[in-house]
C-alpha cells in the first residue's frame, strides 16, 4: 500500500508539471494579455469533463543539439478527444509557453496520433495553431515531423472535417498544414501566418513590409483568401468552430445534422417580392433574399471578406442543412472573376465530400472581362467552378433570380451541369448575352436607321427579352423545372430538398478527376 501511495504521489507530481506547461509565470503573462493558453482553448471547446488527453507524457529525444537537459512538458502540444454539443471531436493545441510551441519529431508524432484517432473514430479534427515553427535543434527530424503531419492532412481530406484555428504565429512550413485543412479561423490580434516574414522579404527584395501586410488576419481574409473566418479573440474563434461544426457531419459516411420540421410550411412570403428592383439592371443585395429563404439565424457565411461578388455559406432551410452559393449583384454586378470561381469551387467540393446539398441563387451577368482576368487565367479558374458543380453528386437545387448569361449561366449549376431542380423567377433572363450587347449585334442596321435611337433600343431590348431571354422559353425547352413566384421560393426549395435527400448517383469508375488547378 505504501508503494502505491508513493507511485500515486509521483503520478500527481508529473501531472502537475505537465499542466503547468512553460510555467505559471508564462501562463499568467498570457492571461494578462487577454490570451488563452493551449489548455484554455481545449477547455473552451469541449464540454466539461469530456476531454481525454493523448500522449501527455511524450518527450523529445535528448540526442538533439542542445536538448540534453531541456524539459518540455507535453513536448509543447496538448491533444486528445472530447465532446462538442454532444458529438465527439478530436483536437490538438500547440503550447507557445513551451519552447514557443515549436514542432519537433515527437511533437509532430503527438499531432499525428490525434489525427489518426480522428480518422479511425470518424470525428472532426480541430487544430489550434500557435507555434514559432520548426524546432531548429532537431534539424531534419523537425522537417520530417512536418511531413508526417501534412501526409495525415491529405490522407483524411474528404474523410473527416478539418478545422484550423490560427491563434498565434504560424510561419514557414507550418503554414501549409492549415492550408491543407478545410477551414481556417484566424484571430485578428496576436496571429500571423506567412511563408517568409518581413525580414526575409526585405533582405531578398529590398522592400519593407509590416507583419500585418504579409501575414495579418485581415490580409488573409480579404486579399489572399487563405482565411475563411475572422475572430476577434480566442473565445470568439472557439464559438465560430462550434457554429461551423453544428452544420457538418462527423465524417463522409454520415449525413449532415438535418433537423427537419415536422411539417413543411407552404406559406407565401410576399415580402420577398419587394426586394426585387423593377429595373433588371439595378443592383440588388442578395443578402436580403438569403435572409428570407433560410431559417432565422441559420446562415453561417464562409469567406465573407474574400471575393464578395459571390456569397457562400452553410444554412438551414426548414431544418435541412445546405451549402448555399449566391451571386452578389451589389458587388461587381455579381460577375464571376478568378477569386469568386476559386471560392465557389472549393466550397462546392467540400459540400459534396460531406453529403451537404447545394442551393444556388443565380443573378450573374457573365465572367468578368478585362486583360487582367484573361492573363490571370480566368479560363482555368472559371473551369474549376464548372468542374466542381458537374462532379458533385449531392442534391442540387438552383433558382435563377434575374440574369443568367452565357457561360456563367452554365457555371452557376444549370441543369446541364447536373442540377436536380432548376427554378426561375418571372424576372429571370436566360440568354447567351445581355439584351444591351445582343441588340447591338442583332439589330445594328435598325439602330443606325432609327430617328430616335434610344427609343428604338428600348423597343428592341424589350422584344429581345420576350423572344430570346424569357424564362418560359427555357422552360419550353426543358432547361428549367418551373417558373415560380418569388414568394414561394423558400417552400419550393424545402420541398425539393425533402424529395432529393435520398438521391444516389454513380459516376464512371476512376481514381479521381483532373480538376484544372
């Protein structure tokens, strides 16, 4: 009995050392700055008393340069499993108080252990990134560790959801792990993510840049597009993770967490009609339309600050989880450019991997013209959107609100690209090009000879829309399912989703398609 007491006391002592991380002073310093510690973040994520740690006693090898006498509690990373809103989740959190959260071989091994358990159990992975980078003393072993982590990121891509929270430094090769994950949440303060920092950039190029310019959260959210969600602080980041998880299945063999109502509402929403401008060329904020279609408070926008001419996000409609994609006419007239195409394609492919139905709201004048777009590869980028929609096998419901011209009509999930239902408002215009450009080509002579060119143009525009662009022409040719009153949009989508959830679609056997990257 005496021996057991001594062993238990030793166990408690070891545990206390592990929980103290880099020491109470360092923990207190973080709290004084308003920052969470590695364990604080996991405590905020998981339900109380559900976290079970993996590899708490793992230690680095003493053979590395200058590491013989160093003690690194938990080797600078805390990982394990717990429950979030009643569902199991795996997570790891790098501890900046221990050697700056630097990654060595055993540090990486712990991360891999957590990820492998997530893969075996079929649960999401949440990664809190707060690391100074590779542990220099471990040399190539640290690089090998990064490779191990990257391999697991790719192995489980499309198998379980992977969410990275960048809440501190994430530099050099370390930045590639979050980039390989499905979503990145980044805190506005204290966090930076980059491959080469300001000092290296200045040494190589001679240009002076700030840390925020090269790796700040706002830059990544609005310019590079690397970050999907901005968070004010650690607590806000955890809240975003919980919201995101509430829309996602635990793995690719499950359906998303639908909460269908007992009885679908077929009530008309006359207020939605008031949001449609009389002039088809007038800009319209599609957010107002989205708000009336989705369940109250049930829309989580993804990539809000990036490529704002296209809106993507998760929503519920009569309790059904959907991935929603919508052109935003209030920004660049809703035209598709390189960034919008990338944004849409990536979101669509995630939804398809995890069995989330797609709802597409269309109001698009075309692909963005301009030499910058052409030289930047708009053909290649636009093809990604076409590929993503055409290759997805989940239920797909499309509603054409107003404009749907040329190749962009196809790129926004037309029937030809596999949409199961395509509805159109009476205000829809579906044609090779807009009326203005079309009449200049088709009626050049009439316009030249007209005594009042403006009046003649208006007359021909109206005729073109009626004869060539009317939704009833597309309906007559079987390209759209039905022309509907805007007031029944929500109920029409919900009823279509309810019928399509049992959809099963097989494709020709192949290893994978070759998306135009």
